C-alpha cells in the first residue's frame, strides 16, 4: 500500500515527548500528553507482559526506569501496574490505554520490541488491539519476522522496518554478519513488504535505503535526531524525523 501523507507530516516524538529533568519519563502518559499538547506524532515501544498483554515500555529489564528490577516480560499486567516509575507518579500503561488516550488526535508509530527468537506473539496482540482503533497508526520493528507477521495478519495495517546500515553497536553482537548484511541491505524486503523505513540517522546515507526511496517513493523516517547535525542529515536523506531532547518547530519541520 502507499503510505499516507500523515506518516511524514509531523515530527515524531521519540518515546513521546519526554524530559526526565522535569519528571516526564519516556513512554508514559505524561510524555504522551506533552506530545499531544504540541501536536507532534508519537513513537512508542510495546512488548508483552507475562500474561500476554501489550504494554508500553522500551527496556527488556525494569531496572533503568522503575523502582523494580528484572525482566519486564516476567511480570503479569497486574504486577506491572504496581511497578513505580522513578521520579514520577506515572505507571506502565497498556497499548489499548495508549490508543484511548491519543484518540486519533495525532499519528502513532509503534515499535514492536523483539527477542529475535521467532516469537511473533507481540505482533499478533498489537494487530488485535489496533484493529479496533480508527486513528492514524503504524507498526514497525527491527525484527523482520515481526514485520512479516504484521503483513500476513493484517496486510492493510501500515508497517515499517526499523533498521541500521552497519549494526556495529555491541548490542547487535548476537546477530551474525550474514543477518546484519541482509537487514542493512533490505534483503528481507519481499517477505516484509514494508510501507516505510525507519533508519538510524548516524548510518545515513544508506545505498539500499536511497535506492528504495528513489525507485519506489518509500518514505523514510530517521531516528534518533538530537542535534543540528542530525537534522541536516535527515533533511538530505529522510522524509521526517523521530526526535528527542529538543522541541522542533512543527510548522517548519
């Protein structure tokens, strides 16, 4: 499908419009409300609780952002609701609660978190929840298996592939060179059929992404834009920014 204009019409607040110095923590209701107040599109992360509910939270572990510790997916939804976030009264919300809060007022770009183990349950649940939502929303993932699952389950759901060119950060050491090459050069494209790409700004330009963008008009979002230098790269090689750490002028973006 052709990506709708709303996908690139507004700057996208990374993990919503958060500012820990002001007690506004990423992926929380407060951060979502701040993004809504500015009219930004919103990017969030979702993963599954131990009992299979989609919750809005980025990290595999609870340690960095909460008063709890250990794997996020080890707790049920009821247990996660009791976890205190550091420095705020916010609590972890479900994907459904996020959708209700946004209510179609701005676009949502939702990253499906993966363990890269072939489990597509988070894609299945995300598609189920999103099926009842009338607002502008897209699903994306670093995991080609999850993007392909969204395509198979709900081909009319807007979907994107989140990617890098080199995958040279140590966090990607678990990935084989062959898989890194395949991901960075879009060799999984036929299985995923992505409607857009979300590319790491420090790895732009990318020959594969530039070719896809020129040949097919495939929109490119770029993350995470934090500096004027990042914005300059984005202006040359992408169609919209996923940003944090500053508040862009929505009229000129």
